[in-house]
């Protein structure tokens, strides 16, 4: 889809009904064209779409999916000026995946300040997906204190991505725990072997 198609989607994003705007933002993300970013930014901050959380969430996700240098200022603006939590989380997670410190810090700080357990779980998922070494104290704590499978799995995933020797004792404890879930043990063994392989 060329520039004309991007323009048509941009027009739809600005004037269509909620379902059409949502679909236009989703398709823009799939096309991964930086030319779509201005229309997505407009949907995030201007006009009727600014009052539509679902459209905003998809638009922030689409900007992050497109990525690249053109996406960074928009994602940073979302964190600085956005109000809806899910929209900001999408932007922060995308920045963190790019290795941008502001995204990494926002996820960690929000995880520490968040009271709602469902929200905290989503932030833990982002931490696991990014695997930044600064998240390791929190990921280690999850494995020491939490019993819920999803939390433990996300933590092991993040530890594997961070790949730091300081995680080896935590992984050993999982591997040697006969009551641990088999899938988590498998992930822990894989992470352990990869970290030891770096010696």
C-alpha cells in the first residue's frame, strides 16, 4: 500500500466510526510505514479520537510497532502528555524494547508505584519481554516470593533475556525445587545454560 493508501487510512482514522478508526490504526501498524506516524499522532492527541481510549491504545501500539527514529518523539510525547494508563504503557514498552532509558525507567517506576494487581501483572509482562538488567532485583523477588505461574514465567523470561551471572543462584533454586512447575524449570534450565555458556 503506497502513500495514497496511507492517506486513505489516515482520513478514516480521523473521520470514521470507532470500529473503523480502530481498524485503520491496526492496519497502519501492520503496514509498518513511517509515513503513517503523523496520522497516528493526530489520533492520539487531536479531535474526536483523543476521547476514544481504544483507538488511542491501538494508535500507540501501531506507532511502537512501526518504530524507528520517527516513532521515538511520538512515543516520548505519549509518556509525557498522555493520560490513559494503557496508552502510556504501550509507548513505554515500545521505547524500552528499543533500549530507550525513558521507557525502561517508566515501566520499572510504574511497577513499583502500582497498587492494582492486574496492572502490576501487565507491567511485569513488559519487564519480562524487555529483560533489562535493571529489572533483575524485581524479577528475582518475584521468583522468591510469588507462587502464581504467570508471574513466575514472566520473571524467568526476563531473567533469561537479561542474561546476567547474578541470576544463577536464583535459577539454581528453581531447577532444584521438586515442587516447581515443569515448564518454568525448563525455562530456568535454558536460561542457566545460556548464562553459563557466556563464561
